[in-house]
C-alpha cells in the first residue's frame, strides 16, 4: 500500500553500534514490541491481583457468614476484570499509535530515497 514496495531499504555497511549512535536507523520499532509485552505482563499481574483480592474477600466473608459482602464480591470482580480488559485495549491502542508514528517516518524516508533516485536519473550528465 505504501511507497516502500519495490524499494529495498538502505542497508548500512557500518556496524550496528554506528546505527544506534547516529540515528541512521530508528530502533523504536523494535523496542515498542518489548514495551508492549512488558505492559501486558503488568496488566496480567493486575488481573491476577483483582481475582485474588476478590477470592480472599470471599473466603473471609464466608468465614464471617456475611452474605452482604458475598453479594458485593461478584460485581466487584466483574467490574475489576472489565477495567483490566479496558486497560489492555487502551495499552494496545497506545502502542499501535507509536508504531504508526514510526512507520510514517519509514515511509517518508522511502519517499525521499525514491525522489533522490529520480533526480539522479533525470539530471543531465555534467561535462568536465
């Protein structure tokens, strides 16, 4: 769909350390995947915490024979899990936003390379 089709990305003949230090190539595209999975891990731990807290309060309510507390646990559990699920969707949207921003940069770089190649081909040869 984009201009990157058919255009080979420019490979650096220098080392990966030079790419990291000179901003010739953006690393955020690869890093955002790690950040996404780390965020999902935090969200999963939060979900386990919601379930654990609900079960703990439920066990305590059974021991105290408090039926009112038991009736409040189910909506609290469902609400907590819905909030965790919404957090997962929002986290996904935030990470996709960053991926889109950096893909735009890649597409602009590809357009610049194509324009430079077209200018080089259409320029008349210089006489010395």
